[in-house]
């Protein structure tokens, strides 16, 4: 559609008590867009840290197939 441009996903964030499976679904739904992750990395559980690392690695290694330029923003979030 737009050569040399990527579609950015809505901001991805999840509650620290969210299951790893649900958090993974948020990330999977951005496979064909540029993921925009807004999570406070200091407060990630080990499991959430591992799943985020997995999906970032997946995007990097499959970016040619997915036709995605990887841009991820990590910023602190404020929980309501």
C-alpha cells in the first residue's frame, strides 16, 4: 500500500497481573505492523520479560517476511 512506510500499531500495554498468554496475544496482533510497546520494564515479571524478549526476537528475525521495520518504544506507563 505505502512503499517504504510502516503502519504503527496502537500502543501495546498490559497490567502486571495479566497472564502471559493474554499479554502474548496483544503482541501477536501486531505482527504485520510496527509494534509500539509502552511498558515500564522495571516492573515486568520474569515471565512477561521473557515473552517480550521472545516476540522482539521473532519480529527481528522475520522482519523480511513480515515486511516490517522494527520500531519499539519503551516508556513508563502510569496505571490508573
